[in-house]
């Protein structure tokens, strides 16, 4: 993409309203624009990253055997009356009356609707296990939205719902999501730690939060150093096999959020194993049995022909929140440092002297070669000062910067800079292309 | 995808509430489920097709130079007061009050918000032309939603907005979208005809609807036979060149909807050129100049330094509606006939005798070979009657059916059926694989 044809409204000044670094950087880098309190537009650079995060989440859900559908944002209050949550939910639910004065709401979550879909279609244990997920916008009318996309009102969430004949099978479904989450966050460049959690308003008796460590995290977390070194399940992990050894390995070392912290157990660890840090919740999984299927009559016949309420779990990932979390975990003074898997472009190509025939021509050639080779390039082809160009590229955090100017070209050289380390290489044009095509 | 692990709730009976064929077929094929009047869940089969349509629309927007962003669904009433449309819009706008009693709404369209984004960032003609689009859910509170996804309340729309320094440049932007639309609908397997249209509540003085011909179409349309044979612009059409010859070629032959019909002009055509048919609107493009930029103060400085309101156009495609339109245009008595570009799977593999060792093993092998070769297969591996299996495959309309049973296998043969024509080939297993891998 040529910058001259892109829409990248960089802010030179730090916006006053942003309290945390990810919010500041996303505003400055022209990734988002606030439209109302807690409601954002995703500008082109932000939209690319959002889609990349979404796609990684989707691929790992699919790999685990979950099936994608898409439920609407607007729901009927009737469904929520069946579960008893319509009155219980409180002011975070955005309630709406349509032109016929029917009570509707903007879905904050989808347990009721997916249970309704399930009960309309599934009658027998033979159709199980089933895990249905969607990636859809949700609305929670937070009394004080803040921290940018970390605690917005309109946000993108992946929510999956598992259906099984009994508690034991439901536990297997839970394990599949547990493993899928480990893989998902790892692919996003994050170190996420599952921590036993309170089940809260969704209910149930088994729940884990996935927490990433970031010094700016919202809550205190405590864990054993051992958990930080566990291997991530590989991409050919057998989701139809027994995953409990993996889950056991990841749930044995001490790990707890503030709320669930057991100081005595933590202090029983050798001192050099105690990690006390700040964390950000990026995923949450629950087993809640028949809490919704019971009152909503989502029954299936078992092998004995007897109908019984189906056992359910739900599994959320805050897709839009993840963008903020990734930035909290990966930035420096100059700006964002994107993990390669979600970087909006792999390379920022900087023309230091637009209008100079040779520089323009080398840049055009580089842009074409890299683009044709499938490397995503943002090409700064705009007339401007070198300092501002470097600052913008550092701010938006692409993994590589390829800098082309007339002085280097006199020696046949261009400069390649790795954003994460600041490492610089002076290379011939061909060597730079080869280096970038190697990934 | 193995059917035993998929979620495909086929309805054996024709739903009474569905008045038109696409609605009936989408319900029967387990593609959608109504959650409230005019509000649908997209079940897994429907979600796959929806994503494929969305992706083709996106690719052609990108090819034309439009830039993707994503605006939120919930908007502030304030913005709509600036344009004067908040009071004018009427009951189709879903109006919402949040917990702080602020007036909000579920966006039915985005002229105001995108103009706000533009004015916050762009000051000079040097940043033009610019075309920003998004693919986002919209809500229009239709008094009587009907025809399934063809006239739903919550629907997915691609809306693009162009910004140019003057009327002439805005016309070039209009032409780019015109050409992108021709390509988009062609790739979706549709014959779409641009017809000069009324500008209606969006305003402006230049507008075309893109109408596809379908015997079940919502309105009468009239055109010259010549327009049906015009070539579609190729994939390397130069969007930075002069597109007016293409637009002229497509706007010269007579073509008009009922509303704009000029019977005298139509009857002046030779009788064998007169096409009188039914049509479905699938896209609509507008040039409306400074209608929003004027009142909202979206000004840019021209080459002379003088500030002036930017010239705008807007360009919509009904992404979710297109699924209904494609089915209206492509089905038979037995069910849907998907164009290959949007088919949820390329092949339906039918095991006629699950449990028979040889049949199971050949089917498993075929499934693996085709899947590894990148061919999307829905594998009916479920125990069931042959007749019901055939009926389901015909209903869901995959381009190819690959039928494997013990009798054929005795002779080393499987059967390949092309859904669109009913043509059947009896082939060896290898020959069938080769045929399917050839596309």
C-alpha cells in the first residue's frame, strides 16, 4: 500500500484523554477514533490488525473442531426472560424498544440465543459433541468506559458454546478450548497464563481466565516461574484425543489472580520461583452444566432414550480488547512493536527523497518486487522530512523498515532496520529483498 | 468437513412463513434461523456463504483503490442532528437511550460518521481522492420485514464513501465504483445491470441501481438486449485510468426500473431487443456533492488555498441480501444451485453405505486427498437412506456431488454429478479426483 493512497491520520500530540499506553498509541498511530464514549471506529491500520487477530482466533477455533456461525447483535428480551437474566442483568445491558414497542436488547453475550438454536435442532446425544462459536460485536453499557478498546462499550468478542451429554464429555470440550486458547494467544505473540477464576454472573463451577503479563496490567497476578516455560501444544495436537495431560500440566503450577490468590500456597514456593506481576485478562472459559439448558428446555435423549438437559460451557476471547493487550505487552518509548503474526504490514518502505529520480525508481522497484512476492509493504512515498518519516514508522511498529535514500544509493546500498531490536543492516537492494522474502 | 461433526439442521418441511423461494430454501437448507422479525442467525452453512460474498466484495473494493475501515454499529444522535437527518429519518431508525440517557441509534447508514472521520483528519486536496468503505451490520426498523434476508431489519452492508475536490473528480470516483460493481456482481455469478435511479432520501443528482434479473424479482425492469452482452471489465482494468468509456458503454443501452421507465423510449427499440423482466436491487451508487460536507463543515483547501466543502458520493452493496438474490437467480425445484465462487463447499461426498468397510475406506481416502489438495468437501459420513442424502445435497446446492457406494466400487467406480446440469459421470476413483482437482 502506498501511503499517498492510504488513510493514516497520525496524531503528533499525545491525546490527553488516554490514560494508558495502548490507548495513546492507538490514537496517535491513527488506528482508532472515538465516536462516542467507549465506541470506536477502526481506522484502516487498526482494521487490518483487528482482522488478523480475528483470523488467528478463527483458525484455532476451527482446528479444535468448533463450528462457526453468526448470531445477530439485536436480540429479543423474551429469550432472556426464559433464563431469568433479563431482569438480573442490570444497566450494562443496552435495552431497546423497536417501532412496535417490542423489548429488544443489544447482545452482551449469547448463551440464551445459542441455547435456543441448539434446542430447535438437536434431539439426540448422537449429534454431540457440538461447539458453536461466532465472532460478533457485543455491547455492554459500562458506567465509565475507559482505557480505549480495553474497556469499550461496543467490542468484538469470540464466544463459543459447547454442548455435551454429560459432565465428563463437557470436561473434554472444556479441555479442547483450553488447548485452543493456549495456541491462539501464543500465535498472537502473547504469553498467556491460565488462572483458575471465579465463575461470576455466568455461573458454573469450573472456570479459567487467560491472563497475559504486562507491567501496565489491570490486576495483580501471582504464579510460579515453572508455568512460564511450559511448551505450547503444537499445531498437530490431536483434538480428538485425550488433552487432559496438557491441561494438567498447565494447571498444576501455582497461578492465580488477586481475587483467587492464596498467599500461603504462593509463599510455599521457593523464592526464586515466585512471580508477582500485573496481568490483563484476554480470555475466559466456563463450564456451567445445565444452568441455561435446564430452564430453557434444551434437552437431548441419551443412549438410554431418556431426555436430559444438555451440559454446556462458554468460552470467550476479547478480540478487539486483544489489540490493546498486545500493545500493552509490546511497545517502547517510540511506539508499537507488532508481533509479526498481527503486524498490519511486514515492511515499511521509506523513500527519503521523493522527487529524486533514482530514489523514486529504486523504491518503486522494491515496492513492486516485494508486493509481487506476497510481502505486505506500506510504502511511504510522500514528500516529507526524514525525521517525521522515521518517527511515524517507529510509532506504527511494523517489524521491518527499509530505508532508501540518494546517499546510500550512490554506494548501491539501502538500510534495513528491525523495529523490535533497533538492529540496522546496510545491504545491497537485492540482499535486502532476499532478507525480507525470507520472512 | 464431515457432516457428522458439522451443524446442518435441514428442514424436511417447507416453512409456512416463507413467501419467496430464497427464504424457503435458506430455511430448509439450515442456512439461517429467524431470531426475531427480520433478524436472523447465520447458521454454519449460511455463514460460509456470507463470508465468501463479503470477501469478493472486499477484494473488488480494494482493487478499485477504496480503503477499508470499520465504523461501529451504535452512533450518537448528535452527528445526525448536524446533517439534519436525525428528525427526518423517521421510524426506520432504531433509536436508543443509553444508561446516561444519551440519545444513540443503530446506524442505518454512515454518511454522517464517515464525514466526521474525514473532517477530523483531512485538510488539503493533496490527500484526495479518498474512498473509505466498511462492511458492517446495519439496522433499519422496517414496519413489515419479510422475504427473509432480502428485507431484514439487521443486515450486512458494504458502504463506501468517496471524497473529491470537485464534481469532475467525484465523477471519476463514481466511475471507479461503477466498474468495481460490474466486476463484483459478475464474480458472484450474477448478471447485474446498472439502471439510472432516483436519488431518494440520500439526495444528489447522479445515481444508478444495480439490478439482477430474476423471475421472482421485486420490481419490473426494462432494458435493451444489448446490455446483456456487454463484456465485464477484466481484472487488470486500470482504475487510475479513464473509465468513462466503460461507463458510457454500460449506460448507453436502454435500461430502467419501473420508477424511471420511459415507455416511449423503450418501444422505440426494435422489438427483438426489448427485454421486459423482473429485477432485484443488489447495489446502489450515488453522487451527492456537498449535501453532507456542507452542513458538517468537511472542507478541504484547494490548490488555490481556498477552503471548500468536499464532494462526496456513497456506494452500497447489500451483502446479506445478495445471498437471497443469488438463490432467487439460481435454483431449481430440488434446491439451491450455488455459483462456484460462493458455494459453501465445492464438493458433496456421499457415502451410500456407512459401516461397509470398503465404502468407508474409499470415502475416507477421497475426503483426505481432496481436502489436502485444497478442495472444500462436505463429507456425508452419516448413516442414512440414499434418497435423503441425495435430497439434502440437491437442496444445499454444492457444485459437485461425488457418490460412493458398494455396488459401484465392485466395478472400481464412483459417480460424479454436476448439480447445475444434473449431468452424471461414472469414473474411477482417481479420475474423479483428477476431475475435481481441475476445478
